[in-house]
C-alpha cells in the first residue's frame, strides 16, 4: 500500500493552513479538537460538524433553512399566483383600513373592522381580480399585427371600469352589509342602490389613470405590487363607505 501524504492523501490542507483562518469563528470544543492535532479528514469533519459561535454567523443548516423560508415567502408574494395575490391584498387592505381609522378624531383602533376589511381583500377581492385580468388580456391583446397600443389600453380600461368595477363594488357592499345589525337581503339591495352611485365616480377617477399605466408600462411581475400600493388608498375609501349603515326599509 502506498503511504498517504500529509492531509490524509485526499489533497486536504494541513492544520497549520486552515486553523488561523477559521478558528476565530469556532466554538471552544472544536478549537480543542484542532489543537490536539487533528489532520486531514478528521480536521475537515470537525469543521463541518461544528456550529459557529453564538456571536458570529449562524450554523450552516439554520442559515440555509431560514434563507429558504424567506425566499419561499418572497416568491409567493412576487408570483402571479392566487395565493400571493390574496396575501398581498389582505395586508394592504388592512393597512388602508388602519390609515382610515387613524384620521378619526375619537375612538381607539377597531381591530374587528381591520380584520373584516382584510378578509374581503384576501378572500373576495383578490380572487375576482385573479380571474378577471387574464380574461381581459385575452379579449384585448396588446401585441400582434395591426394592433394599436393606445387604443387597446383604452379598451381594457373601459371594459375594466364598466364590467369589473361594478361587480367588485357590489360584492364589497354586499359583504359589509352582512356585518350590520338586523341584516336582511333587502338591506343589502338598498345599500348597493344607495352607495354604488357614490363609489362608481371615485372608482373611475382613481383606477382609470392607474390602469392606463397598469396595462401599458407596468411589467407583469410588478403588477401585484403596483395595484397593491394603490389599494392602500382605495382600501381607506372602501373602509369609510363600509362603516356607513344600511338605509332603513
């Protein structure tokens, strides 16, 4: 059998080469193992199995697990999937409600109201938009022979404001009416009739210009963030409307 060279015959560095660079970040017990003369594979095994100091970097396994978890959450929020849109909309609707509540002169923070608004954004508003936008893009494509970008964007905005917005607003008004005292379906109809004419002009004024940019210059990967940012303002508007009681029969 041929004699093994220094370092165990595997081309590994000697203790003298690796100890000065790494021993400062190792736990004392690992340093003791190195000082006793561990060489080659033994020294490498001690280094790989050792956690870092409490004041230094995290252990590789913990660091990797944490990084993977953070990246998973970021990927969900950046994605065009339904789950990412639901989470984003829920958080931003809650922020919008808190902004609206902060402008009140008296009274503390109504946590139930914030939860109610967040639930609508995540469970109703986001799914409606998730299925509407691909349908709209299929109806009015922006690319292709003979397609005029400005005209197509205008068509998308027009369809969005005349078809999608009334459906979303009716869903919102029906949703908030269910939390009022003495709720009945008749009260929901009355609330929609009384509040929808007030909300539609506000919708056109806010979302018309916003969607001109959404459908023309905002990349697909940034649309969730772009629309969500505007939803903070819109969430405050909806929160104020949602606090109004239904008209009496």
